[in-house]
C-alpha cells in the first residue's frame, strides 16, 4: 500500500463547510478527507480539517478559492 502524504487545505469549526469543501474536491477528482480535531470531551471546541495528497494540494487550494462559497 502506497504511503500518502496528506496536506491540510481547509479548516473550519463548522462541519457543513468542511463537508462542502470535501464534496467539491471529490467531484473534481481530488480525494479529500475530513479530520475531526474537536476535543473529545467538549465537542463544541475545535476544528474540522480537510486534507488532500500533497501532490494536488495547490490545485485543491485553487478550487476552494474559486469555487467554494458559503452563504
């Protein structure tokens, strides 16, 4: 199994924003995952982070800037 070098491309305290970013990247052919960094004792604190492979991180960042908008 190949080792994947993940890079964070997005972070938010709102789960829906992380989900939108992940789905947008997946639709564009970029494998994205959400890492939940919330404190396990206090789910109200912390961030959800979206990670992609380092080889596509620059492309992913550009897609997020151009195509992802939160109402």
